[in-house]
């Protein structure tokens, strides 16, 4: 999606989606990015494998970023899209072979010549198209979180227990919306969740001490380490929420 100023109808749609995502725990920006990534990959395998424009984007980006490459591979195996992956990567490997040939043709090779261009260094010269496809919606979420009052519907939901921005989306929000009021709103949402997790982690560790093992470990405490990882690194399919299983979890 290309960056452009959203209209009121788009903001209203984003607010509806944001409220649905804020009904669940975690970072709402991660959630919308993941959902749109899934839609992008499904559409790609269903109808766009041979699309020339998409092929060009993938060549320039040297395929997907690592997380989206793993997701695409898992989707291909699960839903039988392996032929589509083969077509895409046959094309991509041909492009990489041509770039490698350019490197080999330079007098001093990959590391030695300043005359070697970006493409010749086998460096991606475009963004992962899956990441790019979700950015507009993510930025719309961040605008709402930054600019809605703390006592508004969005503001209250964003400050509810278990909600908050991950570090990466906080950082992007602060870059996009550097005004004092906006920065304060985003930082408040983030820090409320951070402090909540610090408390839960502290209790989880404390209750594993010998003298406190008789105390019940709450679900939020059992899940706190996973939530903390996702706060720092962003949400991931690899970190699965499981029901608490006591002290061996």
C-alpha cells in the first residue's frame, strides 16, 4: 500500500478494526500487520504468482523478509501452494544468479570495489512486499492511538489490561507523530503495559521461590514471559499462548 493521507471513511474503518484488535491482548499494530500479511500471501498464491509487477517487487527485495519467508513456506506446505513457491523462487534465483555474475565480473569482487552498485553487492534494493502491504493500516492504527484522547473509546481500550504497543511499533509511532501530546499518548500506552508485565514477571519469579511455592500462580503471571518477549520483539506465531500449567510451564 502506498502512503497517502487517509480520508475520514478510512479512519472510521481503521477505528472499527482497531477496536476489534483491542478486544484481544497484545499489540494491536502487530495483529493488523499479521492479518494483512496472511491476506497478502493467500492472494499471492491464489492469483498473483505470475503477476509481472509482483515478480519485479520480489526480485528487488530478494524475496520476502525472513519472518514472511517462513510464513510463506509454512502456508505453501499447509495448503499445497508449493508449485507457486517453486515458480517464485525459480525466478528469484535467476535474478540472484545475474547479480552474482555482476559481482564476479568486477575487478576486486564483492568486498573490494567501491564501483560495485547496491544490486551487485547482492543487497536487497527494495522492501519486503508483505511488510509494505500492511504499513498503511499499521500507520493508521498508530495515528488513532496517538491522537485519540485517553478517555475516548480507543483511548480507554488501548489502556486496558493486557493491551499495549510493542517496541517496534512504538518506535515507528514516535517517528510518525513527534508532537508532544502524541508522543505522550503512545509512551503512556506502552509504559502501562511494560509496568504491568514487570509486575507479573516479578510475581511469577517470586512464587517459584521455595518459601512462596504454596501461592497460586495466576494465568497472567504464567503468560508474562511470553508477553514480555512479544513486547520487545513483536508478536510471532512461534510464541504460542498456552493455558497455564503451573510451575512447570
